[in-house]
């Protein structure tokens, strides 16, 4: 078991990075909710379910591998931008 796998043994800076990743993911919630300005309700609901699933992943990672938590908001952003771009391109979503 490495030093970063359990929060009790993780260095303080690794725990800070884990919390920072979690805060960044929470900040993405604004963009997911604001998608309602462009996307239909079913798409916004789907995006919010994906955001919640990523939140669960982030919380679990923060406990086990806090250095990987900042990857969750990156994935969340890529999913959001991909979904909105695909909707505008192929489904005709417009503001």
C-alpha cells in the first residue's frame, strides 16, 4: 500500500490537492445547470446525473488517491463541452 492510498497516511499537500479537485468539480455544477439556456430539459437532466456520478467518483478518490481527484473536474468539463457542442452541431440546440 503506498503512502497516498489512505487519507491518514497521505501527506497534507496531497489532501489539499484532493479537496481542491473536489471544489473545482463543485464549481462545474454552475455550468451544468446553466446548460438549460441552450439544451433541452432531458439533456440537462442527463448532464446532472453524469455530474453526480462524477461527484461520487471524486469523493471516493479523495479518500483513496487524493492526487487523482483533480482529473475528475477535467473529465467533467470535457463531458460538458462535448455534450453541448454535439447538441448544437447535430441536434440544433441554439441559445
